[in-house]
C-alpha cells in the first residue's frame, strides 16, 4: 500500500518524488519494487533508479479532474525524471460514463525544477459525452461559450494528445499547454439544429487553447 511504501522511503531520498507519490497516488498495491544508487567517481550526489509496478491504484494527474481509478501499470525514477505508464485505468466523468486512459503516460522530466511540469501523453477512449464532460471542467472550459452541454451528441471518441501541467496549487488555462486530436464515430445530435437530427459516420476533433473544433461530413 502507499502508506507502507512511504514509511520505508527515507525523506532524504528523492524527496520530491516521494512527495508527488504521497499527494497524487492515494491508493495502490505496489509490487516488484527495486531501488539502486550509483555514485560516479568524483561525484558527491548518487544517481538514483527506483522502479515499481502498481495495481488497483487511484492516481490524480490534475487537481481539477477526477482521478484515474482501478489503475495498473509501472513507474520509475531514473536520475532526475519520473515516469508513470498507465497500462489500465479509467476516469469517471461527471456524465457519460468512464473514460478509458489505457496507455497514457505521465512524466516529470526535471524533478528539481520549481515548479516542475507534468507532461501527459494522453490516450483515451470513451463516449462523446464523457469526453466533453471532462474538457468542460477547469482549466479547459471548452464549452464555456457554447449553447449546449456535454450531452450535445452521442457517439464514441478516441483521443490522443499532449498536456503540459505545471505542478502549482492554482492552475489557469494560460498555465496549461495542450493539443488534443481525435476521431469520433457514429455521431448523432438532435440539439445542434432545431427539429433535425445530425448524423455522421466519422468526425475529427481538435482541442487546444484556441478552442474546440469538429470537422466532417454531416447528414441531416
């Protein structure tokens, strides 16, 4: 368990990684933990390598979003970098069900920089409503000026992209770098055009700081 791992982890050994795990992995079963320290000739600072596998985990990568639950995968600290690979897990959106985040990778390339930046290589699969439910949250506010909500359309969406999240207490849209693209299949909506049902076999989605866009052939 997380508490058991932390109790065995001296505070002086890669303390920032220890703190990140304490604050963001609230539940987990750790296995196959390995730790090595290498001191190069003439150096006073050892190079640390820590690796572990985890299961049944709850991992939060953004304070404004729900955590990844039932997570499984592996992580490592190599020198000054932390990497966590999610091989299984999901985020439960406010509406629309779960967002599968299998194959998402979390990485802090420089643990000694303040504030450090968490880079997320995102990979998701979910309903359109669940995906929109997440991106309407802080700090994205993708639907802030829209006349509709996350339930505007039905269909399935697969997203890929990159997020850069500074590890600070208060996050604004200007702080977060993100570029997300995806494919939506079997799309339908009865909200965008009054009295009409819009349908499309496939649409392309793009989301960045400039806003959310959807492109594709639509049948009325």
